[in-house]
C-alpha cells in the first residue's frame, strides 16, 4: 500500500495544516481579517496540494 516515508510526509503535512488552521482561527477571533485571509489562502493551497498528492499516488 503506502510506504513509511510517504505516511510520515502525509502526517507532517496534516500537522502543518492544523497549525495554520489554529493560527487562522486565532486571527479571526481577534478580527485580524487581512491576516486571516492570507492564512486561509495558504491553507487552501497546502490542502489542495495534499489532496492532489494522495489522489495521484
């Protein structure tokens, strides 16, 4: 199925997504709209890359 290095890479990507999501949530709760939008844009790109990598495997 999947090798160990691939699983580790996916895990790191998911952890990074969660970190960015946590920061974006904090910024949104503090009404930092511009920073929130930037973080959500990054989150969208990283998530799309991760999904594409999984489906292309």
